[in-house]
C-alpha cells in the first residue's frame, strides 16, 4: 500500500501545478475531501480519508497543489506506537471551497 508521506521523492505532478493556478479544475471529489477536512478542527487521518473513499493519489494532488497538508505523527495505543498521517486543509484549500 502506498503511503501519503512516502511519495515526496517523485517529480511534482503536473495536475497539482495546474490546480494551484486554476481553482476551476477541482473535481467534485476534491471539493468533497476539502469540505470534509474543513469540518475537522485537527484534520483527519489518512485512514479516515481512505474509509471515505478518497485515494492516496487524489490526496497527493491536494497536498502538492497546496490545498492540504500531510503531517506524520505517532499515536500511542496501549503498548503500541503507530505512525499515522494527519491531513489538514490549508488557507488555499478554504479559499478554493469558497470560490
């Protein structure tokens, strides 16, 4: 399975660059993801977003386009430490929803 934060070594996606310059290119799924993130005060985990039907590739486009952030963090559950990725909306993402 591909991880959201593990994709940083690839070349920037041309779609992400185009999306950052033209808000109209946001698909209904992109807007739905941003809307979900806007309602979560601390963002959502990658797992939650995947459970809502979003793909890693779509989340990468949002992050590379500047509409969202992806931050790895460690969560402790009992004796276990689990690495999760928390995805949050940026100001540009909020503006894209408003416009």
